[in-house]
């Protein structure tokens, strides 16, 4: 593959202490991963193998015990918390299995939020949020709160929110795990369109073989390493 590398994680180790005083659980034991620009990478692996842990580290939501997460020359695992929050907000969009939308805000407010946090005006943020809602077919639901949306609509709103600041990378942790076949297809087609139309890279955790097979790169986590 000739696409240049967007992000490179090297030698990632992560253990969790055992609360009962037993040996720490070594989840990641030296994981290396390169994410090229404009590609879809799927990560598969059994439950508890460390997929979410890896995604959180790559996205700067958690720190590795050792190893580096490089964006160009920046090692994001060494950034201070406030620098990291700014970096994430600008460069990474997150989509989770359960949407993590804020229940007290409407769909359009949820989508506009990352832009407001980064200092955009309400007018500018709302205008872009509405465009994204139209693109994902949820514009007529703009004033609904998350509980008033279907699962598929919630997930499309989450995708729109993830794209608000035009990130280069989408990190998706089983984004279709909670959806029926039709909605799964819609979300997947959106991810592939993002790659093709916007040059976005997607790092995707999935249990579904059909998705994994459609990806540009397929990685498996096993015994704390990637093959
Ligand atoms: N904060 C934490 N403290 C202690 N143990 C943790 C913590 N987070 C994860 N673990 C443990 O680390 C292991 C890997 O968890 P992780 O969530 O990364 O797995 P996963 O591959 O995403 O699994 P699944 O497919 O079920 O979502 C599990 O055994 C889990 O119990
Ligand atoms: Mg997980």
C-alpha cells in the first residue's frame, strides 16, 4: 500500500492491576500498528483480547505503560491532558457501540458540540451540523433528544458528531454492534464513503466477518500482540 502513514503506534504495552492483589493483567504486550491515510483498518479478536484498550490508547483516551503513538513527529502519549484534549477534538472522531450522545441536548446540539468546544461560533457550528445531518438523512430529527431517536438514527447522529471538526481519523468501537442488518449497512457505507470522498482513515473494531473482509487492512489481536 502506497498511502502515507497517518498514525503509527509502536511497542504499546498496557497492563491492568488486579484489584485482589494478584498478578497484573497484561493486555497489550508490544503492539505495533500503522494506519495509512484514506484506508479502513479492521481489528478483530476475541472478547477481552484488548481491542478497546488499544483503540483508547491510539485515540489518546488512555495512556500506554510504554510505547509511543506517533502522529507525524508528535508522540501523543507524552502530551499533557489539556493538549491531548485539544488534539483529539481537532484530529479524531470517535464512534462507539452505544452512541454516548448527551441525553439533555438535542441531536443538532450534540453534533455541533465539538465545533463549539474548539471555539467556532454557534452559527457556523449549527450550519455545518445541519449539513452533516442532511448528508446522513437525519435532518428532520434535529430537535429530537437521543432517547427520541431510533438506534440507527442515534448512530448516524454519532457519526455526524464524529465528523464535525473534519478529523483525519475515525476510531470506531463496534459501531454496528447494536444495529440490525439494514442500519449496519448504512453505517458501513458511510464509513467507506468517508474514505473515498474525504480521505478519512477509519480504525474499526468489529466482530462481523463481512465487515472485516471488506477492509483494506485486517489485523487480529491475540495474546496481547497483533498479527
Ligand atoms: N480499566 C480497566 N481496569 C482493569 N481491567 C481492565 C480495564 N479495562 C479493560 N480491562 C481488562 O482488559 C482486558 C481487555 O479489555 P478490552 O475492553 O480491551 O477487551 P476487548 O477486546 O475490547 O473485548 P470486547 O470484545 O468484549 O469488547 C479485559 O480482560 C478487561 O477486563
Ligand atoms: Mg471492546
